[in-house]
C-alpha cells in the first residue's frame, strides 16, 4: 500500500505506508528486507519495490531536513539550567530584596535617600533585564522540545519504541541507536515513514506529550514558539523596554526625593 508522498510541506494527514497484517498497527519500514511490528512482533516481508521506495524517500527527507533552517536551529539548541523557569522565577522574586540591600549599602547608610531609591530601582531593572533576556533565549529550547520524538510502548525485551511526534507511528531508528545520546556521528533527526514529519530524536525516554498534527513541519513549530515578525521584534525588545522603564522610574524617584530638599536654603 505504497503511495507517493505529496510535495506540499503542510499535509499533516497522509495514509500509512504499511500496516501489520496480523494486528493492523502502523509499522516502521525498518532497514532490511523485512519490518517488525512493534505491537505484536510479527515479521512483515518487504518487496524490493517497497524497499526501493523507502530508500528513495528517506534520501529525499534527509536532504530536506539538511536544508531546513528551522530544524537546523532546533538541532543546535542547547538545554541550559539557567534558562529554566525553576531557576529564573526565584531570582525575579528576590530581585526587590537583592536591590534593596544594594540601595541600603550605597545610599541609605550615607543618608542619601534619593540615591538609595535610585540604586534600588536600577537594581530591580537590571535583574528583570537579565531574567527576561534569559527567558527570550529559552525559545530555541522550546522549539527543540516541540520537535522531539516521543516515547512509545515498552517492548518485551525492555527497549522502548520511539514514535513520531505528529502521528505516533514508530520511527525508523537505526539499530543500536535507541537510548543513546546522539553523539559520535549518530543521526539526531529522522523523518517518519508514515506522515513524513521531521523528528529530532530525544536522547532519553523523556515525557510523553500529546501528538500535535497542527505542528507538522519545523517552520510551523517556529511560528508557534516565536510568533510573527511583530511578535518577534516586540519580545526581543521586551528586556530593554522593561529596563528603560525602571531607569525612568529611578530618575523620577531620585528627583522626587532630592529636589524639595535642595530648594530649602
Ligand atoms: Zn502487529
Ligand atoms: Zn508520523
């Protein structure tokens, strides 16, 4: 039941290539002259035509993946703990107290109340500038996370099937690859035999997410995370905007505290 994949990139629903003859589950096309059903372990022989079409399509998919700037960007994203909300949120919460300590040190102790307020607000602004810039740089990680393959059912021999993030069909993963870190030249991405969606192979078992057929290609995922051009510009400027807001507030506070006193002779 081999059909030609349509060329258009946004065709989330495509018919399955091959189904298991005994249980009907979608079957990964494997690498040799037979496929193994992950649900019932039935061996499904593959005709030379199917094997040829499989190789041709995988080669096409590989070239497309290599040329996809959004997928390349997602593959290059590194996961860092200092961008995780569990690290950033507490820093944002303690920002006023951190900055208050600075204000006390640099102003209040010398009876410079205007200066104390100024340092306090600039300090809060700096912390928020840093944390919102970190959150902005986290978007590449989110892009990568949405493209990750998903953990599938556990086989009897203890290995876990890796399934497509879009259609949940088992992915064609070379033997020896499952569970490895994707280092030493092993493939880090592959395309689904069934729907053609590009997946980044998750290093560990990971947590299962609901399939997102609406995010078929990497560009759709990019738009989901980054928004349109206006959104992208606004969120790039956000850290600076919030900092400038605090600077303005700090200057106003300084003059509000200092100006009346300077008028008294
Ligand atoms: Zn089966
Ligand atoms: Zn798929």
